[in-house]
C-alpha cells in the first residue's frame, strides 16, 4: 500500500473511528463530590463522541482526583492542562 497510514482504531461502543482530541469529563467521588476536568487529552469517537483516555493520562487523572478529594469541596471544575503544569 502507498500513502498515509490509516488510523484504524475503532470505538468499542459504536464502532466509529477514534481520533485524538480533548474532552470534558465529570466524576462523582465516593463522598458525593463532583469534579469536572476540562481539556483532557483523549481519543474521541467521531460518531457517538465517547471518550477514552490513555494510561498516562488516566494515571494523572487519578492523582488529580486524589488531591481534589482532600479539599472536601462539593463541586470542583479544573483544567487538566493547568493541573499538569503544577
């Protein structure tokens, strides 16, 4: 075959094509705290818009959520980009 490599990653939910993008992901923690993380690097389905994060990003999100849980806030909205720089 000649040409650009084809991204053949498919969404496990609907079968649509996955592409790189950013997502806003809400989380509800055990203590009923709501955390919304904006600008998360993710693979996003072009059809159903389901988002999937890679291992490194997921690890970073878990660390963020652990820190935010300690704030005892009812609702937090944070940017992944800004948290990544801290």
